[in-house]
């Protein structure tokens, strides 16, 4: 494609460039559909290849687009331009706790995919919103939030009324308690690895996975009777999944696995995967061991794979919900998928974090450092003042899609 030689300046240049990029979505030449992929040697639809998402799509539909399934091209360009402006803005006072908490997000996540046409991944319910939570999940969230707030109330961050902070107070005796449930997010202490988030422990990979700004590639390999999917996601927190194509029943209910138990069948050209038997230590938007997942993988054409997933858990949501996304085929020659997870947060960062916490406790006991209970280490966003994905949590500097 020839580059324009005309010089543009300021915001007009950025907006024009974004609009050009947004028009680069792959489309069939001459309005003709590309040829479909040939079946496998044993006669099944071929899903194989390296796949990724071309665009960013919010899980839930932003409120101001409540009755809209798609953005206009003008809306997409404007949101992309606003996101680019915010990601290039430094918001915190240098050296402050908020500055330290936001450093990782602000420096790493300055690049986002362009916004896609869909206003939400969720296609059912039709309003593009998660269903209301069930009473069981509401009670669990209340117990966890109460515990989290108890540990945060003594922090200096909460004394400045940070978003997500409880009213300030003294160090809570609950700081020494075991959490009310197995935690998947960080709490405001580092007594052991279980106090830290799944991503810090290199356990951030999950099923189902809809992708994120940290990267999302799948590699699918098929053989007679099996489909293998390698998820290269979450900055190296990849994992391998082997799905048997079989009519055998699921594992006994007492057998629980981190990514559940998958059983697949073909319905025409669609691979339908039924997944149960999740571990109670997993957490998918609040759903744990009772999650029932139905996935549908369909090769739409030579370059496109459609993925649809329906999540059902009556202990988490009042009704099932469904998402859909399209995956684009990538070049095998230009891409390499490294099958060994390379999550250095867990290899180096987590031991260093725990060692630092012990050093801080010793310094405080010797009268040479701050009380660890006054330090906010619950995470990089919300109460501790980071900028999740490069954006503020609330206000005019939040992600335009979250306002």
C-alpha cells in the first residue's frame, strides 16, 4: 500500500492514521468469498493453524450503546483516537504509591488493538450484558469484599480516598485470618504465594479464554479422535489442551481439573465441545466448580474461524450467557509458538516479592521501616492506584468504553 506523502499535524494526523488502519480489515477481493479449507486426510473439517483476534471488543456492551450491536466506523475511529491520547498521558505524581502501582501497566500496555465492529462479545442476553449474579455468588463476593476491605483500610492509599478503597481505619485483626474462600486475586498482604493473584503465580491461563490486551494466539492441531489447542496467552502463561472427540462420558463428578474435562463431537462442520468438572480453585467471572461450558468451533472460510461459547452456572448467574468472536488465520512461517510457558513473573518476580515482604517486616520490627499494613499491595489498579491496561479506573481518564 502506498503511503500518503501529505503532511498532517496534531490530532488530525493521528485520527487520519487510525481511520486508515481501521479500513485494513481483511476482505475478499472483488466481493467474492474465499475458498474454504480442504478437510483433513481422515475427512473432518480442518480447524488447524495459528489463530488470533484482529480487533479489540469489550465483553459487555457499553451503556451508551445499549441497543446497538455494532459501532459505526466513525465511532470506532473516535474511540481509538481517545484511547491513544489517554495511553500517552502520565497521571500520577512521580514517586507516589500510585505512580509505582501504575508503572507496569502504563509502560507495558501502551499498545491496544483497534476497536472491532461489535459493541460486545456477548450476544446473549441480547442487551450484551452479563446476566444478574445468583444469590450464591453474591454472598461469596460480599464475604470476599468485606475481607479485602478489612486489609485495605489501614493503607495510606485509602487515607486519600482512592477509588475502590474502604473508609480508612486501624490495622484490622483480620489481617491474620485465612481468607473466606480460595483467592484468585491479590489481597493486601504477602504472607505466602496464595495471597497473590493468579497471574503473579503464573496461573492466569483460564478456560474459556476470549483473549486480552496482553496477547492471544491459539494453535490448533488435529488427529483422528483428538483436537489439540495450545493457548499462547497472558505474556507467556501458555497451556496445552487435548480434546478427545468421543462419545465417552465425562469423568466422575469427584474428579476435578483446572481446565475442566472436555468431550467433543462433530455437528456438521462445527466442533462442539462440552466441558464440565472444573476445580473449585478456578474462577471464571465468579463461576467455579459448577461451570458448564459449551464451545462451538466453525471454519467459516479459508482465513476465518468462528468461536462461540455458552457459560452456564446457576450458582453464579441467573441464566446462561453466550459470546462469539472471529479468529483470523496467521502465517505458520512468520510466527513461532513456544510450547514451554515462560512466565517470569512466577519464576523470579513472586519469590522476590515474598522476600521483599519478609525484609519489610524485619525492618518494621527494628523500627527502620513503615508498617507493612499501611502499604497498598493488593494490585495495580483500583485501591492501589495503578492504571489497568493503561487507563484510570474511573473518571475522564478511564477507558472510553468503560465510562
